[in-house]
């Protein structure tokens, strides 16, 4: 409860800051919505030429838009909660701001990953909810009740996997002293999760799919929760649900260990 109260204080402070500069806040929201609108228009253009993404994949128009909506929800949560704080870490390491964090009587990882809240990033999450509400009623087969029960849990697992990746990148920043490529690497690696896993096939796609599922489990983030709604829960689907849960726990646990190891090697900006 103590940490929830502190997080609420951080969120209120960030909201006050955003509302102080309302024009900038609205511009950021409109920019996000404009970018998303162009992406949706691009997907509609694709579906004007083909009935599904990937031959025999089952990702027809409505299920694919549910996939896109799921990705929007997960990324909106991650970008609102964790990315603003993580992007500041490189400058904190360089200027010594990290020293002030480490002497506070709170968990350093909590402070470094959640002291900033970007409310404008939630605009894409709202679009995701609207898109999901449009797509699901148009499925050929309605999702069963168990799929709706699993969906928010799998959303949380996807957020946990991305959080683990962010913390790992942040720890690398501490080790290197300066890492301005955080956003670049984040964009490159999360690009793989923007499309269904079934499109990664063939002599090149197959190994890439294995790596991005079982080594860096980025393909589990959106594919499994979206697939739970869009497809029947067969034996293989239940297996991937279990793998996603294990991957989420492993991502958070390993990132915690890596972060603590990086902090143990930190010697402050003055040394």
C-alpha cells in the first residue's frame, strides 16, 4: 500500500504538470491518434487486396484488428507507466542524478521505472478499446467466456514481458554509463510483435520466430492474448498460454537480477 500511495502521488504530479501545458498535452494526444489513424488506414488498404494476413493464418480482417487493438492496449500501458522514466535514466547516470535515487529509503527499481507517468500515451489505449469493441462482435465465432477471463491476465503478462525488457535495457545503461540508443533498440525489437507470429515462416522466418518466442519472447506479448480471443482454445493454444505466463515471470525475475547486478557495479558519477 505504501508503494501504491507513492505511485499515486507521482501520477498526480505528472497530471498537474501535463495540465499546466494543456496545448502540448493535446498536441501529443493528437499526434499519437494521427499516427494510429494512418496505420489503420494502411491495414484497411492491405485488406482491400487480401482476405487475411498470411496465407492460411486465420488472421482475417476483424481478428487482425483485434490483434492491433491488443497491441495498442499493451503498448499504451507500457509507454505510460515505464518508458518515460526509463528514457531519463541515461541522463541520470551521466549527471549523477542516480546517486540521489539510491539514497532514498525506497526500492531503486521502483523509483527509476515508475516516477514518471505519461498520460498522453493513454490515447492509443482508448483507441485500442474502441477498436476491440468494434472487432470482437464481428468475429465468425464469439470468444468463449474463458477467453475473456484469460485476456486481461495475458495482457498483464505481455506488459510484464515488456517491463522486463525495459529494465534490462535500463540496467545496460547503468553499466555503460551512457546509452542513448534505448528508444532505438526498443523500437527495433518491439517491431516484431506488431504482426502475427504466423507470418514468420520459411527458412528465415522460422528460426526468427523461435528466437522471438523462446529467447526474447516478444512474439508472445500480443499474439497470445489476441489469439485467445480470435481462435478456439486448442491444446497448442493452452500450451502457449502457459508459456506466456512462465515468460512473464522469468522476464521480471531475470531483469530484477540483472538490474541489481548493474547497481552493484555503479560507482556514482564522480568516481
